[in-house]
C-alpha cells in the first residue's frame, strides 16, 4: 500500500530535528526504520535529500524543495479532513508565511494584520520583511509581495499595483554638489546603490523627446540591501539614490 503521506511526515520530522534517532523517538520508530523510510523516498525520486556532515544531517537543495512541498501536502490533507468533519465550514487555520519588501510591508501590509488575525484567530501569521531578492522555496513563503519583473516560473502571480522609481537626494546634498541636468552628469555624483545579487549599477532612463530607453552606469561609496536604510542615508546628505515610491513616502 502506498503511504507517501506517512513517509513525508517522517522526512519532515527528520529535517526539523536533523537526526534519525531524535525523529525516531518522536515518532516511536527505531532510527534504522526512519533511515530506511528516507532512503525509500530518495530511491523513488532518484536524488539525494539529506547528507551527513560534522554538524549532523543537512538538507540538499532538492531536500529543501521536497520539505516545503511535503509540508504543504500534509497541510492540505489536514485542511481537507477538518473541512469534511465540520461540514465544509472550517475556519482557516495553520501557519501562513508572508514575505514583503520592507517599505511596502510596513506601510500597507502591517496595518492590516490586527484585523486579519482578529478575523482568523486560528491562523499563525509568519511575516517577514526584506528588500533583497528571495527564493520562495528556500524561504518557505506562501505569499510574497515583490516588485520588478517576474522571471520564468511555475509560481502563480497577480499584479497588484504599478510603482515607479525616481532619483532622489537631500536639499543639503544638492546645495553642495549641484543638481544634475542630464544622466551623463551622474559620473560626478556619489550614487548610492543596492547590493542585491543582480547588479544594480546601471540606472535606466527614458528620453522624453524620443521615448528611447537607455542606461547609465553609476558608482558611489555606499551599498546596502534596505530601501528605508538607503532613504535615511539620502536624507543625511550622503548621496543620490534611485528609490521606489514607497521608500520615498516611508
């Protein structure tokens, strides 16, 4: 008989505890039985999910992916049984992982949280804020609110709003260094940049007369991964930055 749900439960416990013996104690199984169940999954998938190291058991990238999806499968089974047991009127429950950019999350998502949790008291909201580029599977995010273009992906996405970016600087900085009249003049300015894995050393522009799109490589002495931090540095007069509307308003 196929008992993949049971195997998934064993694997999740091993991944959480990073130990066959600890997982076995929790599940009332011997360490060898736990090891055999994990090996059975690996053989069926023809890939390694766990590796041994000096720190104990470690998940491979494939193991991380399997862990996220196995947990979702078991959550779906629990939800299905609760819905049937309650006549289809079960309230939402369980952990909901939401990830958003810092400024947008603070300004627009965070104010909604008290009312959301009051309406759905059985939901455990796991709310993360970061301006960096994230891997949804690695972060185990159920919902992510991000900006920018969406790469080829099997993930489902819905456009919420449009947001523009603008180049900003403090009055003190402009008084000291002058206001650039053309993108070419950015060479003489201290341009603050984000240090994301995808380089952001080139700022895009549009010629208002022709509609032509072009970019200019910029440089400066400060990089970070936080829009609000970048905003504060701009306000201090350190340099110029290209920020989203939510950062500027924050």
